[in-house]
C-alpha cells in the first residue's frame, strides 16, 4: 500500500496552480569569437532529437527534454539525468499510449491546441523530507517533470500507469477545463469537503476515508479542478468490471455478495490481471491494479450522518456530469477514449488479457519514419 501513499503525496507536486511560459527547447548551441557567424555547433541533434522534433514538437507543439538541464531541475531534490536508451523507450510509450489514442478519438489539431507543451525527463526518483517518493512535478497542465525514467518498465502496464500515464492523462485534462469550464454543479457535489493545502493531513490514507466524501483519491479533495482531472485519470487506468468483465448478473445464486457480478466469473477476471504485468513492484501494490467498482464499494457510506448522499453516489453524479461535459463540449466519449487506450495494452506486454501471446511492441528502438 505504500505505493498508493507515494502517489498521493506526490500529487501535491504533480499538480500545480501556476502558469509557466513555454520554454526554449533548443538543446544545440553555437560558439565563436565572431558572435556565432562561423560558430561550431555544440551538442548537435542526434536521431532521438530529430524524432522528437518531427513527431511531437512540430505537429503538436509538445517538447520532450531528456538532457539534464540545470535550469529545469528543482535544487531542493537530488536528481539524476535520464539515460539515452530510456528516453527512447519513453517517447515510444508516450506516442503509443498517449498521442495515438488521443488523435484517434479527437484529431491532430485538437491535441496541438489542447495539451501540455513540455515534458522534462529525470532519471531517478526524488524523495521529500518524510521519505515519500515523488513521481513527478507539474504546473497547471503546461510543463511536466517525470521522474524515475531510468527505472521504467516499458512492458508492465501497471508501472507505466502509476508512474507516467496517470500523470499525463491528469495534466492533459487540465487543458480542457481551463478552456471551457465544466458545469458548476460538479463543484457543488462535494463543496463542503474540499481541503486545499490541508488535503494531506485531512484523510487517513490507509482507510481511504476520502472515498465516502466522494473523492477517488485524497488529492482530489484539493479543489474541484483537481477532483475533475483525478477522477478522469483514475477512470482510465483502473480496471472496470462494468466495462471490462462481462460478468454482470441479476441471479442472486451466482452473486452471493450482492455486487451485481457473478462471483466465479468476477474472480476469474481478476486472476487475469497478472497477464498485464506484476501487480506490485516487489514491495508495494500498483494503484492502477485497483478495480473502479471496489473503490465505489468502499465509498458507499456517508461521510457524516447529515449527508444526503453516500460517497459512491457523489462519485457517480460527478462522473455523469464529466461524461456529459466531455461529449457536449469536446465531442469526446470518455468510455471510447478509455477503450482505445486499453486496447493497446496487449501489445505493450506481449500477451492479451487471456494470456495468449501477441506481438509485443519494441519500445527500445526508434521507428523508421
């Protein structure tokens, strides 16, 4: 469970509220006594630089910085550079599980207009004063630092979801509500329980008592904007029995716990989670191995007796508003986006959900295009 705690604690740094200007991403320079007229190129573009420029910077205005730039690190943490080969793995994963799904559901122009503009890769994790591991930093959906890239497991979807993809989906969603505000009814649902800077101490992470308040994560309680994007990201990366299991039943003899699913089929479905990779990193359970409905079950009580709705009902109300907003304002079907992303999981891990071998993507080499 420590992994979950790390993710929650990291969120304070992942999701900032300040706006950063777009930075100069050129990593080449010239030097000469005549001011550069006949200067020599220092650190010229390599194949990865050219690939990033062609496939991300030019079409989408998304810049990916993997070289260690002093101006782009936080001096309060000890940070290490990203290895070249791990940077290649990252750009391939980024393209396959973020860029391609988004442009398929929306368009290339949409992604260019509604996305963060800079990703900065850091090789090793950082730790705060309490010893909690941080997976990244971000500023208002504009610039994202992703940490621990040197330890990336490109063929374990749970590692990718926890350490990279949930952050990307979260930050990208900020650009949507910043352009067109979601209905104010969303904020009213949990209005009395937003904690701002007190979110870390307000909840018991072990008991997940933020769920009965209508929050999918503790950090969701920071404010309604973070609530919105956290809900969206978790909806994508969590397993979902309603969407994926195919085991719904109204037969009480098959559903002894009353969750609406055939007990045997549900258990068999959960046993297949391992086909997408280890469910833990050797010590901690990956958060993205959670099941959406199991979180709702924990949430199905009232945070206080005076409440009209349980946390589950509040989350379901928020999801209904979110899905309607995305469809009407952006023509995005969230379930279609989720399905498109997850349809690619088998080719990341090299086997389908049933465990049958399928061709695995080789993220270690740059495509020849």
